[in-house]
């Protein structure tokens, strides 16, 4: 057995927690609050009445700082947007960038470093007049950590012009398309995936008839239901066409939860011809 979580996959810090005074500076559309800069962006030159489009939340973190995924794990709080939309407009679910393992003090969690883009689908009402401008506003909140942890808040806004026919924004369209193309899809049926609970350990197994022919690339699991500990090690055992992760069950797991769900990362992909290194799983958890 070997520990999947190499020390250099994380940034190790001593944890200090101090409150953040919400002082924001705006420059070229970016709002700066502490170690983060952020803005709302559109991947086209305007909105068309009655046609949905996408809005992005761009976050740039200073080196060594991270924010959290939708499901942070043992510690952390996810970034959120509370929208204030003009009449008739509406925002869909916030789609988070896939996570990596981050560290809050000595505790591993699920989050993001560097620059990321989160997306949400914008519902645009019928009956808008071409040439009008509407202001989209959102109250952003997050927790960012490095050698200390800072809760943060910012008021974000984006003016959108009503156009008859939209044209792609040359800066953002490619990045939006890349995000959508890599949204984690459900793992292909060619993979047999099972989860078994045994003595407060969960054994997550992946079987594929051609696994032995694929490039070696151990999976890493990110739990969406706190059944497993984000701070626990993921031990690996392999056979010719199967690989199993042995993980600690979380003490915060809900009683009676019998479904294991989350994302699985595999650096070399999944041999299914699709983009992306992450796949979604939602499978029964059985007793061993």
C-alpha cells in the first residue's frame, strides 16, 4: 500500500485566524479584497432577449492562498454569490471549478489555488429593447486561507448591453468553452465502481477490463457528502484490472447515509475518449 497524497501536493502552514475588514479596491473591472481579486465576466458582447447565456465569476488568488470547493471537506466554507437581478433576469446554479487538495494549517481540504473561473447560467427575459443596458449585481462571500484564514465579502457588478445578435468575446469565449467542455461527467459504464464500508473504513474500487493497459494514474477522491475525511489519507491497492482506495470514514458523516458521491480525479484520464480528468460518481455504499 502507498499513500496517494504526496507532501508536495499541498502547502503547509501554521493556522492563524483573524477577521477581515472588507476594504475593496477596483481596477480595470477587478475588485481586490485582501489576497483575492475578482470580477464578473460575460463571454459575449451582450445579451439577447429570451436567450440564456453564461456569466463567469473570475477569482485570482495570491500565491499560497486558496479558497474552497462547493464541498470543502473537514474544514472550510465554499465561495458563494447572492444575486440581485433586474426584473425578469435569473441566475442558475453556480458551477464550481474542480477541486485540488489544499491545506488549512495541517488539515487537508478541497479547494482551489491560483486563478479559476466559476460559471452560472443567466436567464434573460423576452421583451428587452436593443440598446438598453442592465446591471447585474452579486454579493460575494468566501473564506481564503494561507498562513492565516480571512473571511471576505465584496459587491460585484456587471453591465450587460441588449443586442440583436451576440458576438463572442475574444478574451472569454475560449475560457468559458473550456470550462463547459471539462465539466465532470458521470463515469462511463465500462467502469465498474463499488463502495464498501468496513470498520470505519470505506473501500472504493474501480474495475475496467483494460485498466492494465492504461497508463498508471492513481485516482484521488473528493467527497460530496462528507462520508470520507478530506484530511484522511487515501491508500491504494492494485490488481491487474482493478484499483481500490482505502479511506477513513468521516466522524461527521450523516447517520444512515448509504450513497457515496463525489468527484474522482485521474491525471491520465479515463480511457473513454472524453476531455477532462474528473468524473462524477454516485453509487450505493454497502456493508462489508
